[in-house]
């Protein structure tokens, strides 16, 4: 999913998938706080497989930069840091925090000593600056594998310079960036750009100024010759329609002064500007084409993302059904095993204290266990047989009589049931 309310998280994100977050700003308290909030959101709620931190920053505050460095260093999720354009000053520290760091082939990295904007010479500020200098040097040494001398040299820079700048190629040569971690711009794109801008020395703003100049010059020219006429044969007629003062005015507007303010130079400059305009229009048209292609590609990507989302939803639904089916089957199997083993115990085929052993055997191979139990003969229940025997019932009853009851029965047998003892009278 994607949330347009985020400032730094870019693109879609999902659990178990890579997530991308951009630090395209100065390193200050407000920007860092927002970045940390969104980074922690990815970490604690989305739970991606890895986080890619894209950097394009000129740096800023040491304390705030260290906060981001520490956040990334303490992250258990793998983090890749990518220099998309510029990682300067404290932004280079953030870049160095990743488990792996990458650079676009056109990107720049700048490392230098920290400094305080307060020039009062306050001892506390000077002390803090030196402390930060040591802290950053330790980070560069640990992350880039430099010794003290190398780090000091890079942070100081050459005489008269502030620190050291690195291209991606120079970073590889310096030994702290892997060659395979340089992200190359597609060659076809680079070739098209190079071909489009070859020999163009004017900016689009110059083209606009030139077009305005054409309107001004047209008002000064007599006759029917237009300044934007591109036919070479008309250049001579053009010069004949202008006075010397008019040529100087036009030349000044074209940036030609002094000895350079001649009609030939004016004509040549106009031809040059017209050529630049043609090239600019060509580049502009190609740019519009590329924009259209990009929009179409983005539409296709959106379609692919929707398809993937639907497939994921179908997969989750099917998995839930499968899990439910497997659980029901497992419950039925468990009930069948328990019933079979209990029946065998009741039939006297196995001892009750051996139940767990037979249950485990049935879980491993139900059919074989059932076959074995079916072949074991049931044992006769002697206790039940003894209890149900009439003779045993009688013997048991006789055994439970008291001695008095036995004497009474013998007397009854001799004198009868209705005998009454009479006392003689005197």
C-alpha cells in the first residue's frame, strides 16, 4: 500500500517487501523528527524485508545527523543507503550508516570537518566542535576502514579547500565504495541526452530572450526583410536595411560590444541563436515524448501493482482456506486415533499406561497401527465374569454373614421359624 500523507516514504510498501524512504532535505531538528517518525513506522508497523534510504542533502546539524545515524545503525532490519545526488557533510554520515551504501554514477559525496557558525571564540563552542570532529572521525574510520591519517587528510582537504569531494568513481578508487555498488545510468539514456545537448551553449532563458530580441529588432528594420528569415542569401539584404546605429543597438542586445559590434557578427549571432532555438525545440519535443512514455510506463506499473495486489489477496484467501482444511483434518485424525486407542484399552488389547506410545505410533502411521491393534485378541474380563457368576454371588453373600446370623439360621432350622420360648410358671 502507499500513503500520500507521508513526506519521506515513497512508493508502495508491504510486509516482507523492500521499502523506500527519501531524505531529500537539510539535516535539522524538524526534518529529522519527521524522518525518524516515518522510518519507525516502516520498522514497527509495516515490517519490510529491508529499508532503502535515498539521500540528497547538503548536510546540517551534527546532533540531528547523529540521531539518524544511530537510528539506522540500531535497526535490526537491513538498511541500504543510496546517494541519489549529493551526500555532503552530515548527510555523508547518514549515508555511512547503512549496512550497504550505494552511489548513483553522477552523485557526489563531500566529507569535511564540523564547524560552528558562532565566531566569538567561546571556549564551550570550540570544545564541542572538537568533540564532534573526533566523533565523526571515528565513524568514518569504522565505516570506511580508514586509518587516523587518512581520515584526517580527507576531513581537512587540500590547502585552501573545505574537506574533500568524491565522485562515485573516486569513492571506489579510495576504497570505501564497492564498484558493484555504483548505480549506472542507462547508457541509452545518457547517449540520447548527450546527442540532444551537443553544441548547445545557450539556456532556455537565452532562447526566450532571443525571441523577444527578434520582436524589438523587427521594429527597427526598414523594408520587408524579417530578422527571423533563415535563408542564407537574405543575410546580405538584411544588412543593407540597417543603419550603423541600429546595428550597434542590436549588437548590444546580443552581447556584442566594441569592435565586435559589426553587422557580420550580428548576423552570425542571430544565425547561432536560431540554431540553438531549433535544437531547444528538438530537445523539448523529445522531452515531451519521454514524458508521455514515462506516463505510459507508470500506468503499466500501476496495473502491475494492482495485479500483484489481487494475486496476493487470492493467495492469502486460498492459504486461509487450506490452513482451515488442514486443521480440521488434523482434528479428525486426532479424534480417530484417540478413539481407536481407547477402544483397544477397553478391549484389554493394550495397557492403559501405554496409551501415549500407541498414540504416537498411530500419528506416524495410522493404517499400520490399526492393523496391528485389530490383530491383537481381546482379553476376557475375569473380574466381570467372577462378579456375574451366581455361585460366586452366593459364596460372597455367605462370606458376608456374621456368626450370630449363622447361629440364628441353625436354630431356625431345628425349631422352626415360629418357635417361641416360654417361661414356666410356678
